[in-house]
């Protein structure tokens, strides 16, 4: 089964090319990495994971700037792992909601349903679409690299 790819980052209202969309996604995720690093200063393990996330996203931005697939690949791997974890969390959250609804057990707070619903409705499709855009950028960079390497008259620097 092939992974889907897109030709543009945003195909609804504004047509943004993949490079610009990838830079925006990279800046958003790098800012998220900075926020996570600052928030996790008290816990060393979470701080290390947040710094790794930040470094991978800075490599993503550098890889887009230079069109280097080797700098894009770590972000593709990390994003794939995150997507799998998000879908596992979605399944667990659905089981949690179904269990409490079926058992009639009162929840501590009636607003507790809002967190899983937000997670299911907004974050899962957004993270999946970001992954599709990232993979499209990676495939585009790989095609450009193979064209550079296959062209006998150009010097690859």
C-alpha cells in the first residue's frame, strides 16, 4: 500500500506550495519543541525527549532549506511514531468513553469528555495531514536528488 502524497500544502482556501507549508509546519513544531522543553525542565527524561524533538524539527527546517532528504528522514520517522501513538491513544480514549457510558459510573467531572473529544476531532486529523505533507516533501526532495545524481552534465555540490 502506498502512502498518500499531496502536491500542495493547503488545498482548500489558499494554495501553498509544499516548501512553504513544510517550513510553516517545521516552525510550528519547533516552537512546540521549545515550549515542551521549557515546561519539562523539572523532569529530566521529558526534557531530553523535548530537546530531541526540537533538534529533529530544526533538522527538518535545514533539510527543507537545502533540499536534503537525509535531514528530512529523522522527522518522518519521529512523526510516524507519534502518529501511531496518537491512534493508540484514540482507541484507548474511545474505550474509556464507552466504558463509562456503558457502566453508568459517574465521572469526576462532566467536562472530562471535552479533552478526548478535542483529541479525537481536531488533533488526530491535523497530525495525520501534517504527516502526509511531510512525506510529500520528503518524496519531492528524493526525486530532486535523484534527478541531480542522474544528470550527467551537472556538478552536484
